[in-house]
C-alpha cells in the first residue's frame, strides 16, 4: 500500500543541523509533489513548503527560507528536509505528506507518521 | 496569503449528537477546501476534499458544505472515534497552502 515512513526522533543542540527523511513506497515517487508541514507543540498545522520529486524543484513558505532545504533521492524514493542553524523554536513535529489529486483538487492524501525534532542544549 | 478561520476553537458533545464546525476564508476560494481529522499522537487524515466530497473510506456521517468563503463540516451521530481535532485547509492558492487553527472536539 502507499506509505510514507519518516525518521522517528531527533534531538539536536542549538546551532546544529538535522536532516529528516521521508521514504515513500507503493506509488511512483516522481508523480506527486511532497509537502512538509510543521506542528509546534500543542499548536496547529503550518505548511513549510513542497518539493517536486522529478525535478527536485522546491518551494518554501514565507518564514522557511534560508535555513530550510528540501531535497530528493529518486533512486531511493525518498524526500528530505534539512534544517540548519537550529533554534529552540524549531522544536516541533515535522510531517511529510503526498500532494495527491482528487477530482481536480490538491489534497494531502497520504501522510508520514511525523518526525519529532527537539532542539535543546 | 489566504487566512482560514475556524469556529469554534473547541466543542464538547455527546455520543450520537450532531455537530458542525465552520471555516471562513479571507477571500473567495470557490470550493477548494479540504477537511482533515487529527487524533492525538497521529498524523492528520483527509476526510473531505472539494468542500463536499468524501474521501474513500470515510464514514458517511461526515459531510461538508459551502463555497466561496464559508464552509461547514458536519458530523452526524457522533461516535467515540470521532473525538479529535479538525482542520480546514484551502488549496485555491497553493503558495502557500493555509490551514485553519483547528477545532478540538471533546466528549461531554
């Protein structure tokens, strides 16, 4: 079945970098964009941006430019989110989600289980 | 950016009640409105797309309506598994996609 499996948990110090993975299976990886969504503790959902797997072309939401970088490895059907210069406020759950299409509407139809990133000294 | 505002922020109801959650967009989004359900410790799950179309596998007690700027998610005959947080999302303007702040549905 279609699945997105993420790296589970990351604990990093301020100023460090992290690379979160999102391994896909059950569908053609290059056919659908991958979105990244952040959920701070006890908060709602915030779109970080998306990456087009067949080109690697990323789009970042405002506020997520500079330190956030999306990449893909098409041979491994995996998308990555790298965050550099980590700050305490980056502490959150990060989800990847497939950008599917339902009757002409873009939907986040399949989600990874989430990666909990904790930034603490 | 298109702002999405949900109301109420939280809601208490009993099993077999019917409840409605509203979502208002800051500008016209036609019917480019999706609803997601999130349970504690789990990823969100797509319930409704295109304002009123039920995602495959979602029970028919969930329904959506609206167009333009005002939308409603209705859950009829609440079941124990329906107590969760619900988010609306607009897909009219994809850069950026935006979500409502969420509505937490709790058991009374």
